[in-house]
């Protein structure tokens, strides 16, 4: 299978390196990833400046470092740098992308861009805490869960009418209880803006706090699954139209 790999943590991140190494032995692979950290850029694209591409020739997988966003990487990789892939995998992200995170995530945007191009897309995140020591982040386990999804669920993942969001608990592989197909939970992003004066101007910084996850105990949600030791695999739609509203024709009469 031809697989295009991207991420939002940058081409040198351990997550993408572990994933590429695991996939390379069984699939035809090209990596097109941001040259640096693009976390939280969502589906931003580069529109008013040139995008630069640097071919990396120091590894077993053909890799390109891109000055743009994850969405730029997927578009360039699928249309200019390579032929159309059979699958785009975005990750492995450093930290979870659960619930409301999907609206902010550059990792998820890589899968969204694939779906917009008519290519199956899978976003992958390791639900690790950023304060945990580096040697306690189970990248290999997350990469193995990806391989199991490809072997056991690819007939579902290959449907490009949706894209998929995979979150893997930060556990050794033998402690992960399985893969659960889930729906999005709710996760309120917590934090505040902190201002500081500098030369007569005020600069603001986002002070992050632990998110409030309302669905930790809710069966069937991505948040509940991960907290119960399961990898969560969530199908998401490009069409954001509210399904609960019946279509209507606006009145021609003035109101």
C-alpha cells in the first residue's frame, strides 16, 4: 500500500520517526512533514508566502521537510511530490487529540485534508502527559496499534467519505485492552490569557490548564475508551451540517 505520512509535531519528532520505521517494512512510504512544530494550527494553509521543501536523505524512508502546515504537507505530498497515496496517516502525535481537541489539532487536519482530496485519512495520537519522562512514552505500542488497524479495519478506514481519529493510551502494548470504535466526547479546553507589558504594548500568552473532560466515565466515547485502557478509533465527517435540522425553503415574504 502507498502511504503518505505527516504530522504536526515536526519531521524530527519521535512519534513520526517511530511510525515511519514501523510502516516502512511492509508498505511503500513517503514522509512529508513540517520542518518544525506546528501543533494547534488546525486546518491552516499557507496562502500568502512560498512554501519551501527540503529533501532529507539521511534515512531509509524518502522524507521531505516542509515549511508549511500539515494540510500543506498532505496536499503537496499527494499532488506534487508523489503520486496519489492509498492512505494518509498523520502522527503519531505527542499527546491526545480527544473530544474537542479535533477542532484545534494539526494532526487531525492532516487526515481532514486527505479526505478532502478523496484519500482515506487516519490521525494518530499517543495519549501521553507532557510531564511524563521521555522514556515512559510508548511510541512503539502506538505504532503497533496502527498496524493492527490497517490489518483488521482497513476496509472501513479506506472509506474516504469520512476520516478517522485514533488515540492510543500511553501504556505498554500488552496492557492495551483492545481497539474500540467510538464517538467524540466533550473536552472543554481550559486556560486563561496572561498579559505582560513590553515597550508600551501588551503581549498575551495562553496559560494552559488541565482540560475538563466531561465524558471520562461515558461508555462509547473516545475519552471514556482511552481512560479505560482501550485505543479509540473515531470516524468523523467532513459535512458539518447539523443532522437534527430539517431542510427548509426560506420564505419569499419580507419579515
